[in-house]
C-alpha cells in the first residue's frame, strides 16, 4: 500500500488540501483490472470495436485516482473533463469491500463508502490494490474523527457549564445586593419618623416653657383694683 511518502504523480494538479491536512494513502485501479477488457477486446480487435474497449479501459484507469487524507476521502475521475468528489470522515456511515473472480486472483477489489442520510453508495474506490487494507485504513480514520468530535463536544459542554455557574453566581450576588438595598430603604422611614417625633416633642416642650414664662407669677401685678 502506498502512503504519503509515495503518492501517485499528478495529484497536485487537482487536489487542494486544507491547512494541516496530509495524505496518508493514494492509489488508482490495479493494472490487472485491465485483464477483463483485454479478454473481451482482443478478439474484437479485428473489427476495431475491441480497440475502443481496450483504449477506454486504459484511459479510465490512467485518469482515475483515489486519495485518503487525515480529514477525508477524495476521488478524481474523467478523461476529457474532471470530476473530483470528497467525503469527510465525519459523514461516513458504513464501509465495505468486495472482490470478483479476477480481483481475488490478482489482489484487487472495490471499496464502497456510504454516508449518513445518503442513499446507497456515495463513493467507490474501484479495483484498488489490497481493498481490505484500504477499508481498514478508512475505518481507523473514521473512528479517530469521531473521537475528536466527542472530545470537542465535551470541551464545549464544559465551557458552557462553567459559564452557567458564573451566571448563577452573578445572579445570586445581584439578588443579595437588591435584598440589602430593600432592607435599608425599609428602615429609613422608621428612622425619619423617630427623629420627627423627637423634634416635635422638643418643640412642644419649648412652647410650653415659653407660655409659662409669659404667665405672671404674682396676681397683684396683673390685677389692679378700681382707682380711688
């Protein structure tokens, strides 16, 4: 199996990787996958139809590439035009591989990938060498991706829990402050009333004292009989 150090030529022409994304496997259909086309095409070569069959199979193989990176799967096809398909590991639901008669004899087969919410097979690596190993590699990357996703979800949950705790503490502090302000406001009228009563009492005492000083102490000073 090839890896990131031995990649198929021409990948850089069509593959654009994200930041920190690396190629861990790349390949194309096995050379022996041309055998069925040769078996059918050679007898028909005399009428030229066989040549088209062989040439079509060869061009299809040469223009098909498969890549497994640290983030997802890529498939490039097309002889005249170019079709590039990508599936992230987080979307992969099931994988499987199969080998026909020639595939079992020469060590190649198909690896099928289906996604969550998709209908049937979303991507197929056709006639790749060692299909079982390719499938196991994809499964490992899918499990690793799900593990990272769970860790990310747990981290987000922890952050939200911390924020919730801080909000509860702030709410409790505000309630305590409001309660303290309410108690202070409730005691202020009582203090004012007490001071007002004390002031009124002092005023009444002063008035009474003033009246007493105005009243004469000797009746003779205030009453004078008829003059004679």
